């Protein structure tokens, strides 16, 4: 099994913290977010780890990893970044956003899931959202599960009752699932290039959830890998500074338990 970490974005909502740094290289408790993910992958037995850089890719230097670069990062999004490493989408593959952290137990559960396409879903997301935003309806997207399938994902700001869980940005593909992903991407590219695509203004700026919904609508099963907590997202200045405060006060364990290096130090500077 291999892992692909998508780290092309600048992270404009992180303000000065990412003025000259890709957001995956933000330091949290002593080491960068990407380094934490890499260490998590290695503890869980994943040896081939692929990074897709873009903005300030020269600042990403993680020994023992393979790097691809999305040269068009400023005019594209997650889907196109993933396709920069298309040749790596063979066999069992984990795909992760670079601006999240997850516990070993979460990754091990995702790796062990037998689904061809597994979408990690936090069914206990509301406590984290309320602590993060003060309001569980802020910055939400739809995620509807029927039986063992996700049938709706990624629509912004749905009613809370339409949210069966929160998508993390952590996916698992079997060999067949990876082949399905590429087939459906190619069909969508042919159909939508030059125009809008689902929730995005253009195909080139498509979100990963647009591609996942395309897969679901094509009749391929998107299986929820249900977890309860054990992850963090660093999307804004407030996210980053709040997580650092939680680490200082001991509140972090409510949502995420640090493992491996950097458990004790602050190390928040970029």
C-alpha cells in the first residue's frame, strides 16, 4: 500500500502563516503537518509515500518521499493535483489532504477497510465543530449515507439533518477503486472541461467531493469508513491558533491524541 499526500495549496485563509510556506509545512508541536502524516503512515506500515506539491514546493523536503509538482496549482484544485501523480494510482492507495492530522488508529482502520473506494467519515463531528466554530452549521457540506453507500457529498451549507458525518479528506482505494477513479475522471474531463462542474466554477478547479459525487452517480459504491474523532483540520488562522492553545491547555485530547515525535513541545512557529 502507498500513500499520496496532496500538498499543492497555499492556504490563503491561514494569512501570514503561509505567506511564504505551503500550509502542509506549518509546524504543530515541533514538526510540520506533512511530517506528522508521513510518520503516521510509516508507523502504520506504509513505505511508499508520495507528495504532490505546488505553491512553494521547494519548501517541502521530506526524506524518503517521492515528489510530484502541480505547476498549475494557482489555477487548479485537489483533483488536478491528484492527477499529477496519476501513475501512482495503482494498487491499494491512501489519498490524504496535507492540512489534516489523524491518529494511527484512524489510518489503520481506513487501511483495513475492504471497500474499493473508502471515504473516511467522522460520525461524531459535531462536538469538534462546536468547539471549533461555536456553531455546528458553519462551514458544512452535505454527506448522506444510505446503507453502506454515500449517495450525496460536498454540497455546501446543507441543513444539519442532511449531514450524516463529516468528510475528512482521507480516502482509500483498492486496485479496482483506483481504476474506477481514473476512468470516471477521464469521462468527466471530456464532458466538463471549459465549463462548470458540480459545485465548482470549472472542471479545472474541481473539488475532490465533486469527483466523489461523480463516482457515486456513475453507480460505483462510495463506502463510508466510519470513525469517531481522532483528527484535526488546519484551514484557517483560527484553526491553527486554537489547536495550539488546546495543546497548551491539555484540551487537545478531546479531539486528537498526539503520537510519535513532538508530543511535548510547542513548536508552532513556521
